[in-house]
């Protein structure tokens, strides 16, 4: 098994390196690719120093079985043929191919078999907020079909990359010194603030991030589910949180939902409000599962259920999900 990471110097690229090591991914060789700025840097993988190669339109991917690509949508589009032309499976973390009909959009706990049919040799990793939400929705969908979802997200700075996380830390330090906070990565100062905008606005008033949650959820779940989202950037370093309301075809009791969540792959139940036990990003950063708590009946709808989830955006929301896809393909003898 020969694997590659494209975009090694970014936050997700670095997390991919960690996840491959921690999960003992069966790669005998790892090749690292980056931009001209990153080329020549050295990273360690299982005690071996690997020099980053510049990503170019050549035959460097010949012999590579799987490439984890996290270098942005424009790079993914520009180099997709270069990466896949010799049979490499490209698992792409950008939004470049997610809604293409001939590219599977996969969350292994929800629709792993979709990864087996990949006409272009590309598998898309969904948006981070979508990934953690559908892992939770799958547990309830097994009980009763979900008709609609209302979700508000509380998205950490990590969703905008390593530099955004650095900016948040620096803003708190700048304000603490009495200086003006420097703003570069976001539309406004994020420290001590909430920004009700993630990505750009569409003509209908929803942002692209909110539209992704609608479209991607339907594709992943093969469902007519309706999703209305409000995505908010919050002054948290890592791990996204989501407040979710769902309407199912039949009423779901809280005890039934708890049992379903507790029994589901990729979910950890943290739901003991009387003892102040519920998921929080401060304590769950760096964790693999999606954590679920605050489960309760929606008092405005007899078929409604509300709950709260937290997941690490860089791990399950990006790097881990991509590696899990590859692991599934290996198990299915499709890689």
C-alpha cells in the first residue's frame, strides 16, 4: 500500500499525518505533496523523515494507491486528472466535486457502500458540519424517517484553517494588552464575538455553508429530507457544535433516541443534564467520535426531537473521515 497526502502543510494535512499514524494505516510508503512554498520541507512519519514534493502535472502519482487531498477546491480541480490518471483513488476534502453526480459523497457510518462506485476515481469528503450531523441523523433515521431538520451551528475557528486559529489566539492577546484586534481571516473580529456568516451569501439569503448542509445531507442519506441551517462562527479554537431539531414520521421517545444514539457507530452519548453532563468543544477537541447530548422532545411538535452535538472539525469533520473511507475500501478489497 502506497499513500499520499496532498496539502501536507495545512491544518487538515497535518491532522491526516497524525491520524494515519495513530490508526496504524497500512501504508508501506507515504508521499507528501505541497505547493512550491512547502516543497522541500520535511515531516516525520513512523520515524522516517519525508521531504515534501511540489505538486506538478506529471507522473508522480503512478503507483500510489490512495491520495488524501486537502489543498483547496481550485487545486483539486486543477490536479484531479494528474492524481487519478494512473489509478490512484483520490479522496478529496474540498467542495470541488461534492455535488457531482458521478462522485460519491461518503460518511462511512452512513453510506460507506457509495465509495465502491467511483467512475472518476474520486471520492468526496463532505463538509465538516454535514459530516457530524448525518452521523447523528443516521441513528434516528433507523427508527423513523426524518422529514425535516432545523440546525444552528456553532463553528470553531479551525473550520477556516490553521491561520484562523492563530488569529483568534492573537486577537485575545491583542485585546488583553489593550491593542486593537487585527482582523484578516474573518469579516469581523472573532474574539469576544459571534459572526452569523460562514462562507458567502447566496441570492436566497442563505450562505454557501448553509446550502451545503441541505444538499449534501440529501445526497449522503439518499433522502428527501429538508434541512434549514443557520451557520455561525464562534470564538472556539477546535470542534464544531450544532443545535438540531428534527421532525420524524412518527413520534420518537427520548429513551428510544438515547438507546439509538448509544448503539450507533461513531457516536458517544453524553446526556445526563441533571449532573451537568453534555458535550462541550473545550473538552472534546482532538476526539474522534460525534458526541450527543441535551436530548429532549420538541414541545412545539409531537413528532419533533431536539438534541445537541459536538465533533472535532479537523478530525471527524475532515482528516479522520477521509482515512475511514480508505480503511473501508481496504476492507472491501476495493483499494
